[in-house]
C-alpha cells in the first residue's frame, strides 16, 4: 500500500486494530516509566530556541495528558502552552474557531510563529490549524493521529461520533484537506502496534517538508510519553524556522525507529 495519503479503494477498507493490540495498550504506563528512567539521556536532545509550542490532547484527554510533554519541552528551552479547553470530547468542525482563537492568542503574546504538537485527535486539530492559519504556524508534529486513508479505522470512532455529535464522514472537503499536504513542515509519528487507530491512517505523503517516523512497539496511549517519541519531537522542533531536514534515526534511540522505507505495508 503506497504512502500517499489517499483513500484506499472500497474493497480495501481498513479495519481498527484487533482486540490483542487494544488490550496491550496497558503498556503505556511502562513507556512513561521508561521516560522517567531515561530522562538524563532525553535531556541531551537538541535545545530549543524559545519559540512557542502549543500542545493539543487526544480524544477524551485533557491538558494533564500533555503535561509531561510540556515539561520536557520547557526544560529544553521551548515556551510551551496548554490548550486550556478542558477534556477533549471531539468535534473537528465545532472546535475550529476556539482553536484558532487560542493559536492567535499565543501568536499575539509572543510575536512568534507557534509549533503545534497534537496527540491523536489533537494532531488532526493541529493539521487543520496549519491549514487555517499558516502565517501563525511554524511546525506540526502529530502523534498517532488518524487523518489519512480510512479514518473510520479506529476503536474510538463510534464514541467520538456519539460525544461530538459529528460523523467522521461529515464535511468530506475539510477531511480531504486535512489529509493532504500542509503549507508548513510536518512530521507524523506513529506505531504499527497502536491499539486504538490503524497505523495506516497516520501516514502522510512524504515530501521535501513532510515525513513519517515509525516508533517500534509504542502504544497509542503511551506515544506522547514514549522516550523515543519524545526525542523525535524535540529533534524536529529544534530545526530553524522555515527549515526542514529528514529525521536522523542514528541517535540514542536508533533501535526504536523503523527506517523510512518501512512506512509501507
């Protein structure tokens, strides 16, 4: 299956991860503990230049879930911000105006472009924000975010639709735009062992300013605190404004990353 961000034909609809992977999501606590143990190594990541970074939580999560990420980025020299919108109960269309207002608030306060780090549904929001306001966005990093291909292929689709009041198929034009190329540099971090979303829904079309990074054995609920994922986020955000280079997988967590060509099934 090519990594082109396009919808698969009807005969090849994707399925949500199976029960085994879903039950294995409990390992997320071990990923968090691993990050604590490896914190001295994580602090050797490239330093930030002080630019603002807005973190966007996943479905049903709150700012608390992104607190470890914000603390890590702050310690590396970034100006990290929470989204301050409570628990994320979904609604891509419903949340658009409030998210743009939050982005504009940070942009106005700092007079600098804002990088966006979104976990799961938060990453879908981040991609939409980059489309709405590219003049305010510096970089987009998504973590296990289902924005491409058959986006119904998650174990949270029905709950999302029930709580948000929006069907996944609503506003197909917006959905296709979010799945397409962004006007800013972007990185999608994902795991084939994700128990919530089918990993193929996280694949963007690689280009001169866009890439996929696969983290071996990471869970969906642990991806935002996984040490290899944290290192990758820090490395990507450390690039100069308007600059982009492909991720160097030879760093201290090299064993955790798949080579670029493995982004194909």
